[in-house]
């Protein structure tokens, strides 16, 4: 599992984000408390990672009453995220090259 965590970190996720994402892939949809149990990461830190993963489009949730159940996005989303990062870089490449010269 640590090699997967490292691979996700190379894509720009933090170690905590990677662990949360992998826990949800492995165990399926879960509440934050279960994610905390599976990862051993403090509950507040898990919530922070969940927020960032939702912003990146790697997590979603459904509300069941007052309870949120989190679900990992399909791993294909990681490829899309990488493409988005590459496009963002390409849009600034000319300026970066001018600065280099």
C-alpha cells in the first residue's frame, strides 16, 4: 500500500489525502469515523483531507439524514487530474520560457 501512497503523492496529493483516498477505494463508501479507524489518522485531519479531495474531484458524498457517507471517485479521475495539471502548466509555458531567456 505504501507504493500506492507514494505514487499518489507524486501526483500532488498529500500523504494524508492519499491514505484517505486509498482507504475509501479499499473499503468502499464510509463515514469519516470509519476512515479515521482504517487510516489511524486524527478525525480533524481526515475531515481536512476530505475537503481537499472533494475540491480535487476525487471524493464525493451522499447525505443520509445528518450523516455524510464519502465515496472515492473512479481512479480514472487521477488521469484527468494529471491532464488538467499539464494543461495549466502549458498555458504558462510561454511566459516561463520568456523568463528563462
